[in-house]
């Protein structure tokens, strides 16, 4: 059902059937939009104001449904802030079950507090010694007051198809960018960020805008964890496995290393892998003489244990490069003095 819904949202069929599907999805989008207005108005009326915690809260969110890099950015910023003397903690809902595991691996030693009630999670983090809270995927979380809203936009598809869910991938109207204090245009190596930056300036002239890109950094043998330089797999025939919001970005980064993809399997974001699906992939890789199956860390933590029958699994790791990172960190650190 989830796969069907995603296909209808992104590529409805042509003809009369497609027109009916689009009309139905548009009606649902109007309902979704009204729900957004009601939810936001509930807190903006000040009858039930957002809860303000005793430590600053920085939201890392987006306008579209997944794929902009919120979780990697949260981990990257947490490590950088810690290295500058802060005591950050990351708060998240934990949808799909993989994100907490990924964060703990990307930011070891940083407290990761999981829970739908972000107020309770934030208070727990503060009680544990945190002096700065990073709210992963919190732009649409109205109950908790934020001292800074960071919004991530994909350089190639910043606003999806321009429609709200479920007709499109927008979680809020584009005008919601007026709440953003910082806008990060991600995947700036895949598309020219200039048009996106110009559009953001039209909507929110006071936002601090920067760009970010991902670079392949290493491979690790999963689950053993043995680390290999990028050159180790250069020229190798591999199968690619991903169940993320933007599989093309992963595939592009891996191909840039010089591997030779001969089998590719894509699944929906947060897909719970079944042993039979992985057995089919392993069999296809053996037939194609692939030496490795390459996947993401987010996918690797969801892989059920079992034998791959002679096909090794490698996790592709990336590093994030943020233009003007020192200034961004200083903006965040300065919140602690308010």
C-alpha cells in the first residue's frame, strides 16, 4: 500500500485514470493544508503556546518529504559543536527505527534522545547535562519552541512538484520558509544551487543561506566494520542496495568512486528488509559476478542477520562539507548566551 501511494504521488498514470487520481490526491492535499493551518494556529494563538526549555533548541528540518540530509547534518553539527566546547544532544522522533542507530554511529558519545514527546525528551537531555538541543526533523513540530530553525533544501528538487502531501512531497507551503533563520541548500554538487538561493531570498530575505555537499570518504565491511579506502573498491563489480528517500544521490556518489554497478535494487525509505529480498539480490549479484553489495549506513542497520553466500556487504560513508561552516557554528553557539 505504501509503495502504491508513493507511485501515485510521484508518477500517477496517464489518461482518465491519472486525472481521477490527481484530483483525488489534490482534494486530500487541501484537507492536509487545512489541518496544517489548524495545528499551527492552535499554538500561535498563545492559548497553548509552544513550550520553551531552559536551553536553546535548534531545529533541523525541511519542507519536503525526506531526502535532504537532516540526520547526517545533525550528526555533523553535533560533533563540530562538541569539539568547540558545547554539550549538544540530539532529539528525534525515531520514525522507521533506523535513524537513532545511525545517529549513534555517526556521532558517538553524543546523547540521542528518542521520543514523540520532544518536550519530555528535551528535559531529559538537559537533566543529563546538555546545554544545546538539536531537534532532528523539527520544523513542523509546533509544541516545542525553537531558538533557531534551519531548513534544508535539495538543490535539484527544493520544493518537489510544488504540491502539498499527498499530491506532492511538500510538508508545508513554500511560504513557511519565512520562519527559517538558516537555509542550507544540500547536494550542491548535483545541481546549481543559485536558482534555489535566489528563490529563498525572495521569500525570506533575512535568512542566512549556505550550501552543503557530500563527498565519499570510505567503505566499511558490514557488519565486521573493517574500514577500506575508496580505492579498495575502485573498478569492482558491485550491486547497489538502497531504501532511502533519494536513491539516485547515493548511486551517483558511489559511481563517482569508480565502482561498476551491475545490479541495482531500490526500496522505499525505511523499508524493512526481508530475508527473501536480500537472498534474491545476493543471487543476482552472483550471476552478474559482483564482488560486493554496496549500501548506505541507514540501510545497513536494517539488514537482518544472515549469510550472503559469498557476496560481501560494504557501507559507503560520506563526509559533509558546509560552506561557511565556522560562521554557522558560531551562530548556533551564540544562542547559549541568550
